[in-house]
């Protein structure tokens, strides 16, 4: 069902209003015009142009290789399709860690060259200076704590984070820092549900969970995962809403068969 004409445009402020009244936030990734058009029309509140494009669009094993130019390309395509949802773009690895000026320059490029609404950054206290500098320029920032895929080479695993007390306390501390700095939202990835619920209760900033339980203010999934396009990826937190891998494979197979048998095109499919 299309909601473009009946529901007002989503803004960062509206997400705060949604948290305050207990309305859950629905967020999905998109990386191209056609998919973003569908996702926006279906009523998703936030579209994330994620650096997961490195995995699902470019075939890399991690998100580390994707560049700022690549992210800008994908974000431009998505923004052109969207009429309602808030569009957030990941700052890729190497564009904000350790140098707040580089971080600001990267964020400005995304905002000017894509016309997106906000940027997202992974990390806590260690990137706080960059977060603050970007925010001071008037650019909205979404944080990301817990499992931070850009740091996969540091962690060495995609296992659940913050199970131990020390890491859980650091995450809670970082969430408060990001909230107090002015982030409009924080993604909590693959952490214990009880911890995610505690973070959500303690800060006014909306939280978006992925593998973090139902206590967050919203949820996010990678579109290719929830539609069943990536058949080999089945983490515990993933719910598949379709099996497009099978549907698409069978459709392409029928097309090949029809071409080979000279059934396509028929008389009605020519000029």
C-alpha cells in the first residue's frame, strides 16, 4: 500500500516524537533507485544507504573496502527515488576515524553531493570529536554501537558484543555521550536485548536495533536479507519476509528456456 500522499515526510525531529509517543521506527537499507522507490512507497520511516553495499552490491567480504565515492554514488540513486523517508548515509571506513577535519569534509561531501538527510558513524568516545565537529556544522548524525562491522579486523568475529560487564558499561557510557552530543538516533547492533532495552530507557535519543531485541525504539534490516535474496546468510536475528532468491532464479530460468525454445518473443511481443 502506498503512503506517499497520506503521510508527512519523516525528519530527525519526527523520530524523536515517535519515541516519545511509543511509535516504533521502521528502517531498511537501500542502495539503488528502483529498490528505494519500493521501500519508500511501502512506508519505511528511515532508509539507510549502508556501507553494507560493499557486501550485497559489490561482493566484498567486509564493509572496509567501500569508498566515499562509492557511497555517494549509491546515495544519489536512493535520494532521487525517495519522497517520504529520512535518508541516512554511512560514512565509510577511513573517512572519519582519527581526524575530525577529514570527518567533516567527508560528511559535507555526502550532504552536498547526494542531498541526503544525515550521516551515520560507528563508534563511541573514540570518534566523539568527529561527531561533535560534524554536528557543529549543522549535519545530523546517527550513531552506531555494539557490533561495528567496520572494526571487524579488530574484533575478528561477528559474534554478539557487550556480553561482559566491562564492555556493556562502556557501551552504555558511549550511548550517553552520543546522545548528549546531539545524535538524533543510535543503531544498536547485535548486543543482548536487556542491555539494548536499558540503553533505550536511559537516553532520550531513539535507538534502532539489529539483533538487539524488541526493546529498542525501532528496527533495521538489510533489504537483501529480509527479502531472501541472500540465501546463504541466516543469523538468528533475521526474519525473512520473502524468498526472492528462488522467485528470481526460477523466473530467469523460464526466460532462458523460452528464448532457447523460440517461445519468446511471440507474435504479441513484437512490432
